[in-house]
C-alpha cells in the first residue's frame, strides 16, 4: 500500500510538472500573441493614416485640377477675345486700304 501511494504521488508530481511546463509554454505563447496583436494594431493605425493621407492628397489634386481647368477656360476666353480683336483690326485695316486705293484711283482719273 505504501509503494502504491508513493507511485501515485510520483505520478501526480510528474503530472504537475508537466502541467506547469505546459502552463509556462502557454504563458509564453500568450505573450507572443499579445505582442503580435500590438504590432498589428500599429500596422492598422499606419495603414489608416496612409489611407487618410492618400484621400487628402487626392482631394488636393482634384482641387488643383479644377483650378487649372478654370485657368484654361480663362485663357481660352482671352484667346478668343484677342482673336476677335485681331479680326476686327484686320477688317478695319483692309477697309482702310480699300478706301485709300479708291482715293488713289479717283485722283488718277482726275
């Protein structure tokens, strides 16, 4: 009976040692997983920040594109105005030349 009790005690000690070893391994693994969770949280924050930056950059680019389009419209209007002025001046000059030619022809006929 004593030997049986000693064997049972030794078996229980080995089981306890094994459980404590398993518990230590589990605690180590829990620590590793906790560290990985923190790393992933940091990566997520960085990804969110980069996403926000990209959205802000896209919005700024959109504003700049609209500003350039407005400048192009303004320039196009100015070009059209200058072309109209040039056409008017050309027409006036042509008319002036025709009048001078008529006067020269009239003076010749005299």
